[in-house]
C-alpha cells in the first residue's frame, strides 16, 4: 500500500511538473563574464554553443548535461570573436566570426578550416542551414550588408551584395531553399527583407522608420510558418519592440519590448514567449507581448532556440535550458555584461567633442550621433580595432545647436550610450 501511494505521488508530481528556464550546470560552472553569442541544436540532445569574446566552441550529445570544448583561440592561433554556429548534419557545420574569417567543420566540430569566399565577407552575423546541403549567411551589424550562400554543403559559395536593400544585416531565416528572410537596418530604420528565389531578389516587408534600430532576431512559430516574431533593438529614448506577423510577413504589428536593446526572442505559442537582451535575462509574456514579467533568470541574452513546446535552449552569460527536468543548479551567480570604458574629455562641449575608449581586444565599433529625442543626426565613424588599445577620438560639433545629445557606441559586445551637452 505504501509503495502504491508513493508511486501515485510520483506520477502526480511528474504530471504537474512545469518547464522553466534553468542555467545548464557544466557550462554555467565555466562562465567567464562574457556572452555565449549562439547556441544550436540538431535535435533534443545534439548541440553546439559558441562563446563570442573568448572564441570557444562547445559540443553536447546529452541535451546539455555534459559539454566538450572543441575549439578556442589557442588552437586557432589568433584572436577571434565567434558570432554564430550552425550545422547541416552531425558532421558538417559552420562558424561565423566578426574577424573576416569563416570556418567549416566536416567531423562534427573536432577540426575547423577557413572557408574561401570571393569577395571575402568582413563578418558573418547570421547563419541558417536548410535542407540537406543549403546554407545561408549574412553580415554584418556594421557595413557592408551581404549574403553568402552555398548549395553544396559549403564546398562552393556565392556572395550577394545587399547594399541596395540594407546597410547592415544580422539575421537570416529560411523556410526552404528558395524562400527566406533577412533582417538588419538601413538608413531609415530596422528592416525585414524577403526572397522567393534563393536570394537573387529581395522585397522589403518592414521598416521601423527609426534610424539606428535593428531587426535583430526572427522566429517562425513551430508548425505554422505564417506566424512570425521579431525583436527590434532600438536606441534611447525609444523602446525596443516585439514585432509579429500572422501572414508570413506581409503585415506586422508592434508592441513595446521589456528593454531598449532587446535582442533574443522565442515563442512556443502565439501568446507564450520570452525576450531578453544585453541588459536583461528572460522576460516572459503569456498574452502575446501586451505585458511582460521579469523571471529574474538569465543575463545578456542573444538567442532563444525553440525545439518544441516543452524544450528550448538560449544563450547569454551561459547556456540555458527550458525543461521540466531539474538540472540541479543552485546559487548560480549571473554576471553582467562589461560595457566599453569611455571617457569624455570635457562636458559641456564647445567646438570639439573629444573622448577616449579603452578596447580590451580587437573590435569593430560604430559611433553615431543622435539628438536628445533619439533623432538620427549622423554616423561619426566606423572604426576597425586590430589590437587591445586605448584610442582617442575628436569630432567637430561647432555646427550643432546648443542642447543635449546622445552618442551611441555599438561594438562586438553590445551597445552603450553617453549624453553630452553642447554649449
């Protein structure tokens, strides 16, 4: 009788167990205060994760319980920032960087070799494998905008100049070998583009019409590709946005997101989903984005990967799993993103705006000027940093009217802003 009662209690407990987000134990224990920029799973158990700043690739075969480090900067013999990782099958995979080098593996990630593409893309920010042998990539969050495409498992590549449609691209999402979407920004705002001929031609579906915004991530709902979600990363003082389409991107609705610099988005139903970004962990909505609840879990989120309604993975300070399992993590301390160290030489400013930036490693940076209302004025510079350094900048601002202005700094590890006063 006691055994039957215990069995009944266990059955009831399992039936009532609800999935929730948890940091994955082994990866969590190896956190290094830098973002995992991407996570990819071929199925419930087989997956890879890419740490950006520390340029490391990890592999799991048991749903994230244990991980093997397969690649790092010491093996490659150089300094890299890993942006994304994607696999066609258990052997053939691709690794995008922000350093002008793109890698391929044919043995499940044990060995990686550079891919030769002409012209060589300066960075790959988005990857999507579709079918048995087709892979698309895009870049970068800085100019120029481009698409790369292979239909033979990465043996040969086509480079598509996207400067007619966008200034920057950060995400590609394909439904089949011919039909897909790309997102990023142009001079007018965040954009979503669509192709039905494998990337030969593109149509603009959405423009947010706020310069400086990006459409950062895209998702189609499992089982219904007509329902799409996107995250709009904005600039102060504007809110980030959750955007949604129920007609395959023909029309879009928009709701305020839980933070300005929102990036990650993932939904398991039309109404139940999550968002997050550089400054937050998971925010949850049960009403399609009308309201959001801070789950106080996670940090520095970049991607949410939905496997099914009861299983998902995400990447940020560490790797997270949405599951009804108990992963056994207690007292895991989340670490906040480290912003650039920026020092204004003087404030208020009269004729020349002068400041110093400390870079911890090689980097890319966009420095853009806005007024206090978030209206775009101009891009001051795009700079390529090739080593750890402290660099000074000076820009004439005598033409500006007196008032308060915003400087937006967008580099490999995120976005930050400073206000200054023009006399």
